[in-house]
């Protein structure tokens, strides 16, 4: 076998529209890629297809799900497509971890107005405690970043 049986491969077609060569040729390109993914999936049982392109075209078939360039999916569409990907391919353990990690990730992105403020310092200490409770992955870099902000 070319692909080790323990390895699972996910193929997809990008939902980004490539209009440099015209809209009709974008469709031809997507069709060729989709056909290739289909044929590979038929040949190998551990190759799967995720329909990112089709989700954007069929589920989210409205320009409000595109960025201002009308080529790229916007953040709402990306989140929706990623949610569908997770439903299809994430293990129950990864889904549980994701429920813990996403709020932490949002907290890590928080930019305070007053970093020295007591409320923000309490927020950082709470965030550090949440990071210290994470055992599934290495969060040493994130912990160090928060520790450097605590006074």
C-alpha cells in the first residue's frame, strides 16, 4: 500500500474563488480537483473528502458569507465550515478539548485598555489557572506569556 493503513487523509477543494483565469475556468479547476479527490477516495479506504467548497456554495450560498473581495470566505463562513469539519472528523476527546480551548484562546487574544488594572490582573490569574488545568497539549508558551503580564 502507498498509504499506511493507520494514516487517515482528508482531501478538500478550497472554497476560495480563483478568478484570475475567469469564472468559467475557476469552475473547471474546481471540478477537476473534485473528481481527482473522488477517484482517490474510491481507491484508498483511508482517504476521505471534506466538502468545504460545497458547504460554501450550497449551505452558505449568499455573498454575505464572502469577504469584501468576494473571493474569500469571511470569518463567519470559515467558522461554519470548521464546525462542519469538526463534526465530521474530530474524536469525542478532541471535541471535549475544543470546548475548553476555544474560550481560553479567545481570552488569550484579549487586548486590555489598562494592563495594570486590578480587574485585568485578576482576569490574567484566572486565565493562567485555566491554562494550568490543560493537560492534553503543551501550553507552556501561553502560560509564560500570561505570567509575564501578571504583576
